[in-house]
């Protein structure tokens, strides 16, 4: 084998092998979800006071949405049960929430079914839930 042939083969292995490794890593990356704007802590919230909640999403498919929950005595879908989904645009999401002691955001697929009432435990990561972020209210 000539030296020039070996150089060409080595170059191809490095170029295409590195590209395949990067592609495989990108395909296996799990989506991440963060809450960057944290609402206030309030153990006795009223039904009217709301604050912003927002965050970021990385490595997620295009058709995902965020569902926000606020916790007091149970987890409640936010901002309203009739309007539970928050769109993700350019890796950023933002919504409003009633106050609670803790907040959670779920990154979900289009097939996720929102609970029809309050729940005691948050869903776990699985088929329709891709990521979960959870934070205490800001004191």
C-alpha cells in the first residue's frame, strides 16, 4: 500500500468517523428542560394572583410543548386546566402560574394527556414525558 493511499484512507476515517460519532451523539442526546424564571413561594395562594414562569429546552424534537404545574396540597396544571400547553420557541418557553410552594415543568410530546384534575404525584419520564424540571418557589 502506498503512503499516499494510506493518507487518503486515514483522512476519510477521521472525517467520516468523526462525523458519524457526532451524529450518533446528537441522536442519543436526551432533551433537557430548565426553569429559569421562578415564581414566588406562597403556601396559601389565592385564585387570582399569578406570576411568570419560564425556562429553556435543549436537544428536543420540534413538536414538544411544556406543561406547568404548581404545588400546594397537590399538583395543579397551570395556568388553567383548559389551557395547559405552553409552546417552545427557539428553545425558550414562558407562561404564567398561580402561586404555590413548588413548581414543575414537563416537556411533553403531542400525545401527552393532561390530568383532568389535581394530582398527588407528578408523572415520570416515559413515552409522552421527555423531561421534568422542578424547583421550590422563590423566597
